[in-house]
C-alpha cells in the first residue's frame, strides 16, 4: 500500500485550493460573462499555487538544514 509523505500531502492540499480559487473565476465568467472575474480567478489561483509550492520547498529546506536564514524566513513569509 502506498502512503503519502507529508510534503506530498501538503502539495495535494495546495493543488485543491488552487483549483478551487481558479474555478471560482471560471464560474463567474460562465455565469455573467465577466472577463475580469475570469482573469482575477486564474491569476489568484496561479499565485496561490506558487505560494504553496514555495512554502513546501522552503519548509523542507529549513527542516533539513535547521538554519532560519533564508529558508525558514521564506517558509514563514509564504504562509
């Protein structure tokens, strides 16, 4: 049986959140043909995905090195 490791599990939560944010923009476009809603939803979804990825990567670096600068700082700021 395959078990998810902690960073991989966090990635899936981030992917779900990113999809939810982006689909909100798509739903606004479909419902009222709002191009700004589509653009904002996709942009914010993309930024949420990048932020989640950065948090996981820097958190892993901090965990492995135990040095606060720069990995711990970036992981904290990315939250």
